[in-house]
């Protein structure tokens, strides 16, 4: 019909951090009309059920779990048993088996053929997501992920980058995370607070070391490097992950992230994930190919995305959702 171009209904992707910190980590990635996956299951079954419900989801929407590493705040034995009962696939690295094989839930998943191994190559999860493992520098075999939705006609895939538990970063890590729509990066500690924490010298040295955790400043410089590699219509959301409750404050992490984003002149929403409640809960839509003669869509920026969050969640976390001009 003349100046109009037919488009399909919106494809949306949900990314929700269900918990982030030393007391348990998990995040949901779900594509509208399909099934989703969880990154890590470091929360117990009851808490995880509650967090899923708080973002309008549940286990019936989950078809797979991808594991970053085997530390106790990233995998909960009781939640593995839930996966057994629901026949949910677990993706882990071959090197994770040594730590996991003593767990009955893992043994049961393995016996049922529900354990799959990833290596350095991208793979397709049952949900249809393309998952690219990113090797990280941390205790034992540890990985971040680039997760992309299934592209539909006249729409591009939506990308999520997730990098937590990492002592230092490299240019190859930044390359792997370029041009995502949602970028999650560990902002673990403030160096001065870490040094003054009263923790054992060995623990402080480990956390500050190349195989420990990223400081706010290190993480901000990684974000800068990723943004330099990314088109200006990408990276609409920056999620600060794994903030230490003892050695960091959200406002310190946000300040470091904000300075980097402002230096680039971009418009990005910054969210500080917390241990509780689930936050943020993002609904992201891709750019759609339309005729600019359509007055309903003319002038809309490419790669636009928006946040759907309840007013209660926003009120509970004052100052942790900033929109940068």
C-alpha cells in the first residue's frame, strides 16, 4: 500500500537479573513466543521461584541453564534437583565436571542425558538462543557469555553480554561483547574499600589480583573498550553485576560507569543489580525495517529499547536506575 511497509509483530527479549552478589547469582534470558534460559542457578529453589514470579516468569518458561563456573554462589545443589524433576538441560564446560560429579543432582541430570558440554565455540541452546562462551580470568574454569536471540524477518537478533567473576580483562573479551544491546559487567569492588575491609591479606590479594574480581575502575575501562567497538545504535543498557556488599557501594560503581558513558556521548541506561530483589527487569525490542513515510515510526532511533519496571521496584532501589543524557 504505497508508502507503507508490512512488518511482523514486535519480537521482544527479556533480561532479568534474579540475584547478583556473593550470596547467589542467576539471570533470566527469555524470548517472547519461545522458551528461555538461566545463566547460573546460585539461588535456592524457593528464592528462585519467588524471583522468577517477581518478573512474571516461572520454570515452565525455562528450557536450559548455562553455567559460568562451579563456585557455590553460582550453582545450588537443591536447584539442580529441580532441574532433574523438570528435565531441564544443563550446559557446562567439560572442565566443570570434576567439581560437579560429586553432586547427586548433577549425577541424575547426567544419567538422564541432560548434561551438555560447551567449549570455545558458539552453540545453540534448546530455546534457540545462540550462546558464545567467553573465557574469563577467575578461579578455575570460568566463562562469560554472549547470548543472541533468533532473528526474524526484517529484524536483527538481540544480543546480551554477561561477564561476571573476572579478575582482569583483555581486548579479545571486549571484541566478543561489542554491539550487544544489553551489556552486563562485573563492578565488584572499590579498591580503597577492599584494602580497608579488614579481610585477610590473602583474600584481599586474591580479589585484587588478575584472577580475582574486577574493580569499579577496571570494569569501567572494559566498558569503554566495548563501547569504542560498538555501533552507536547498540548497547542501550549497562548492567553492573556482582557488587560486593562489603567492599563497594552502588553509587561508587554507578559514578565510574557514568563517567565512561558520558565520555562517549552516548545515551545509555545504567542499572546496578543487587543481591535482592530481582533488578533490573528489561524488555528489549530490536530495530525494525519500516518505510520512513510511516508517521508512526519516522524519527524513531535505531536499536531502540526500553525498560519495563514496576514503580515498586524503582522505589525500592532509589538512585540505581540512571538515564544519561
